[in-house]
C-alpha cells in the first residue's frame, strides 16, 4: 500500500509547491478586498471595534479610509508589479490591528491574556496574515 502512496504523495507535494505561493497571494488579496470593501459601505462587523480602538479619529472618516486602504492592499497583492507596495501598506497597517489587544482587553479577552473572545480571535488571526505576507514577500524577486 505504501508503494502506491509514495508516488501520490510526491505528486501532491509537487503540485502544492508549484501552486501554493500563487494561491496564498490570491487568497490574501481576496480576503483584504472582501473585508476592506465592507467598511466604506458601512456593513463591516469590525467597524465598531475599529471605532472604539481609534477613538481619536471620527469613525465616519477613519473606518472608510481603513477599508479603502485594505482594498488597495488586496488589489496590490493580485497584481505582481504591485506586490511590494501592497506589502508595504500591509505592514504599516498590521501594528494598528493589534491595538485592541492592548487598548480594549475587556473586549478581546474573557481572561487576559489567554482566553480570547471572538473579537480577540479575529485580531490574533492577523499573525497568520503577517506570516503569509512574509511568504509572499519572499517571492517578489522571482519571475512570474
């Protein structure tokens, strides 16, 4: 049985190696566009959290700007010549996404610091986005 599985395993791993970076970049781009576009249209479930976190800016101004910023990241990730710009925007934005963990711990945790609420989980998942962006960034010098 293993004799049959080894070639199949090699083929699957080779397919993943060939297509993984592109799929990762596209999925990141789509995610940023999707989550971002909700903010300017006033239908983002994260808008209230953003408004509470960045309380020094009027939310009716800041939330749409943040949304368009995220859309720009997503579009930039979808088009190879714009990847560096998109990653720059992404890495400028990411520290701000972590602010609620510090500024709003009661919103982000049921027990600080190890039992995150749904909002806390939403923020902590950004570690995966950061890591994915690093992987994508590692491909910018490769030919398309």
